[in-house]
C-alpha cells in the first residue's frame, strides 16, 4: 500500500508555480516585518529575575521554623480532665 502511494507520487510531474503567484508571495514577504525574536519581553525577564532573587534572599535570611518555634506545651492529666469537662459543659448548652 505504501509502495503504491510512493509510486503514484513519483510518477507525478512537478509543475512550476505560476509567475504571478511567485511575485505575490515575494512582495508579501518583503512588505511584512519578520518576527525573528522569540524571547519574552525584557521587562518580564527582569521581573522573574527579581522575584527569584527575593525568594533566595528570604530563604537564606529567614530562620528555620524548627529553630524559632516554641515547643508545644504538654498537658498533664488534671488539665486534660478540666478540658474534657469544659467541652462537655459547652456541648450540653447547645
């Protein structure tokens, strides 16, 4: 099947484009500005750079949470009982 298609395509004669088409394409190409730049705008790149710089500065200058956080208070048995009674009384009011 692939060979049939290839043989049909190879048997076709390549016909040149009409000269007026060629002239029209060339004039359009010459008149339109070419967009060769594919990079993002400079202000966007500068903004990304500044944002990443701020992230890095904050990361290295902020102390870690485990160093600065106070340890959680531990509750003894009496405090746990008082808390449970308080919760029961609050639930009874509803």
